[in-house]
């Protein structure tokens, strides 16, 4: 029961943040800033401000990001291969899609460089997903943040939606305009889609309290 309460508390806190950075100055030696634009293709329009996605793990929401109204995201990621593992959005109900680990990734290597991961479009039409109740206006109400700690959702079969990744000057120009005081070099390192990625063998997930990061920029 105590563990369940910790999870619920974490979910609530995660849902309140966007994961987006406020400046480009505060970067740890073990991380780097990554930005880009995310779009999704769905059978029906999604609710405004409801799109969210997660990198690396789904319990703490440490690498959770909620793009802005135009789909732009700008966040910090560790200096390693970072795998997108979940995406969520709201329509009349909340939708969650687990992504095969290793299918879509971004790999920053220097804290002194800012990485443009590209304009990423995921085709979610026809992809199997989890639905949960009536939408409450945004993903914070349930699509990703509200049930990010639900162990049951981790057991849903991960998918490999069709993806396109392109480079555009518009997104780079947006980032430069958003952070005019930035002094770090910006380089293009497009996210990588690996169609050969396969789901891992099923195993029980474990949670360590030290893995839960409740802070957001």
C-alpha cells in the first residue's frame, strides 16, 4: 500500500511539469540539451496540449516531455543512447502507446553542445494502444502523466509506429529565437529509427526510490 501511494504521488507531480527547459545555461556535465519537433498522425484530432512522450523509463517520468502548442520540444537528456519508450495523447479518451525500446533514439555526447534531433512524425493510425476513461482536457489528466506509474501499462505490448525524421531550418530558427542568449553551439544529430529493434523478453519491473526524480525545469 505504501509503495502504491509513492507511485500515485509521483504520477501527480510528473503530470504537473512539462519537462521543457527554461534556459540553456544550467546543464550538468552528464547531460545535454536536445530539441526538435514532434507530430503525430491519428485517426481523429487530438486534444490541444495533450501530447506527451517519455524517454528511457516509464515509472518516475524523469525524462518526460510535453511539447509546446506547436509541437516543439527542448529538454535535457543524459549523455547516452536515449530511447523513446512511451507516447500519450487525449481524444475523447486518453491513449497510451508503448514504443519498442531501441526503435527511436537520440544520442547526445557532449554537455557543451545542443543537439537538434529533427522534425519527427509518428503515424499512430492503426497502432494498438491502451485507453483509460474520459479525457480530462490534457495528458496530465491521464494520457501519460496521470498513469505514468501504472505497472499494468508497462505490460502492454510495445509498438513500432511508422516514423519519418527530417531536418528543417524552421525548427532550428525557432530554437535560436526561443533562447537568444544561448552561447552553446547547435549541431544537427537526427534521431535514429531502427526498424530491426525487438521487444525485450518479459520480466518483472522494479522500482528504486532513488530513481524517482521529482524536479523539473
